[in-house]
C-alpha cells in the first residue's frame, strides 16, 4: 500500500487535502467565501472584472475554483 492510500485511510479522507486535484465538493467553503464568490460573479456578469489578492491561505484559489 502506498503512502497516499495509507494517509487517506488513516484519516478517512476521500482526497489528499493539499493536492491540486481536490474537487469542488471536497472544499470547505465558509459563508464569507460563498458570499464573496457570489458578489464577484454578479460583478463579472454585469461586465465588470475582479482582482482577488491576499495573504497565502486566505482562500483565493477556493474562490477562483467556485467561480
């Protein structure tokens, strides 16, 4: 059994938590992030644009994958 399967089995994880291939349903999306993504989508749908910046680990990639 390889290390990946052992780690997933040990913690009951369906996906590796820090992998690039975690599907959208595997992401934890707090209400603040959901609200922000909705506002960004509304802005884009009206012809606007958005720039998402922040410190590492703040959820920028999560928001971009939700959009």
